[in-house]
């Protein structure tokens, strides 16, 4: 591990009220002493107490660069567990760059992307899952994603994985001890106890794995496709939910020929809305391509909102769409409820078993019922963050699945009355795989790849 002193701009490089330049490493105080002066030129910062704030100037060869506040944090009570300095300077691009240049000139080097957090990991302040949670906090685009990332940052994934690993290593250690000293440690009857322990671990891993689909939707949003025949009111619904004229709305059928995507937030849920081309038989090549793209989007959707024009009778296109959504998570909207309806809900019920709601995109009625129904369809209408942690990282999910497979192989070996050393092989394999989640058994290339995703200064 590199132990030299690093520095970077921690805030975005744009004109703002304040910018922060971070310094971390053994020579952090030597660096700041060269470039920081108080008004009275009193004590050096290296002589000050940890976790204190100091007002003064950043200077370069006696020339004042900026008026600043400096926060000092001594190891190990800092983000990196190293001596750390944060310089709060004015937020102009030029002045921030000049402050950083002075820091580098005084002996620091420019930090690599994510190097501050990487040092926090390598120095043992956080595990790898917590380090990955840092970037999830930064990229969170909704409140639920932020809450879940903060739970992971606090160590919820770490603790669950550690609990399973602890159970595995206790069983493995007992088997190894018994094989080494059979005269004093007996394996008689141990298979039953081992089976119970492994089944318990499999259950815990399965519970985590089962949260990953909801975790994906929390992190990335619920992929929601608006589907229907031309002129059913799909684009009007999109505009209503987005709150602006995002899609062109005309009385001409087939106006939308490509997908239009927008993001809306609904009771804490993030919906990635996709307005699609109207579904119908057509000889127009461009429109036909649009219809094919619509169906492809619908097949990949987490939720389909099927829009039907209630002011006209069901036609063959409507029936085919209702058949298409039968085995998918979907809601049927009877649009244009402000007009006289000619559609009987009973007929739709015969074609599909999905919730049916009445709405008017013109009068903006029924939208609250739609929002409530969507909320109830996901997370059982209530996302609890009391004890729940949702797996949002695909790397974590894959490791959990692999570890579960290894533990299931232990059960197979027990049932087939295989020698005990076979148990140890699969137990240790699961132990090592779970270790990759928290960084206790992971190669340097993976660590470097993860931290390269970070921004400068983090």
C-alpha cells in the first residue's frame, strides 16, 4: 500500500460558494505548515489539537492565494485513519485549482480516483461492501436508494455476511481438529449438527438473495412501460405523470414512433416511465419498427401500464395486448373516463386478472388511485428499513449465490455419507466466496477495479 501523502479537490470543480481540498498521509501536517498562515502568524497547525478548525490564508511564496478555513484530523480519527487536512476555500474554479497546486507544490501528490476511500478500506476503517456503499450514496437518485445505501455503509451487509462466515468457520475448525486428533475429538453424530447449521446458513443467504430484485428496483428504478393501441392516451398519461408536456399529443394515430423515457418519483419509489409506440398491425416500416421496440421494452419491464380507450369498443389490438400482459405485472387503465364509456369491465376481467382503474388524462382524475395501486404492487405497499437490507450490488448477489451453492453441496455430501474432509472443502469455498463481499479474501485487481469507479477526491 502506498503511504505517501495525497491530495485532491473533494467538491465538484465548478463555480460555487465553497470548495474543499483534501490532504491525507504521513506528511499532511508538513504540507499544510508550508502553505498556511494565520493572521498573526502564530502556531503551526502541526502543533494544534486534532479536530479543530483554523482561520487563515493559503500562501505560495508569501503571496496570498485565498482566505480559508482549515480542519485538522489526526490519525487514526479520520476518514482514512491517517493524518488528514481539509481546506475550505472559496469555490471559484481558478482559486480552487491554485490552492490544490500549492498543496502539491508543498509535497503532496494528486490522489487517484477513490484513493481516500481505498485507504479507509486498506487501513481497516471500513470493509469492501461499505466502500461500495459510499459510491452508492453519491449516486443515489431517490430517497429509498439513499436509505438503503446508508444501511450498507453502516455495516448491515458486513454483519450479516460475518455471521454466516463465523458459523462456517466454527464447523470447519471442528472438523479439521477432529481429523487431526481423532482420539480426543469425535465426529460421531456431528453430521446432524452440521446439517442444521448449514441449513440455517443457506436460509440466511437465501433471504439476502431474495431481496436483490427489490434492491435492483430501489437502486435503478422500476422499469414501467406504458402500452396500448394508438390514440389510447399513452402520451397524455406520460405527460400527466411527469408534470410537463414531454410527449407530443395529437388526434393522429401513431404520433409516437419511438420510446420516450422519463423518471418520476412516487411515494419514495423511482419509476422509469417509458412511453411506447401504439400497438397495431401496420404496413408503415418506421411504425412497425416502433411497435417491435415497444413489445421488446414491455417484455423487459417490471410493470406494464396498459392504457385502453374506454370511449371506443375493444378491438383486436386491445385483446392481444390484454393477452400479452396476462402473465406479467400490470395495471389496466380505462382512459377517457370523462367521456361516455362503452367498455364493460367484466369483459376485460375475462381477458385478464389485472387491477382495472378508471382515469382521465385530460381531466387529471384517477391519477391518485393509479399511484396508490403502483405503491401497493411493489414491496407490499410498505418498504421497511427497520431491519431489512436490500442487496443492490450485482457482485454481492453473485457471491451470495455461489456461496449458497457450495453450502448446498455440503448437504448433498452429508446425505451421501461422504468423508468429512469433503465437507471442509465446500465449507471453506463458501467461506472464501463470502469473504470477497467484505474484502477479506479478494485479489488486488478487483479492489483496484472497484475504486476506479469513484470520483476524484473521494
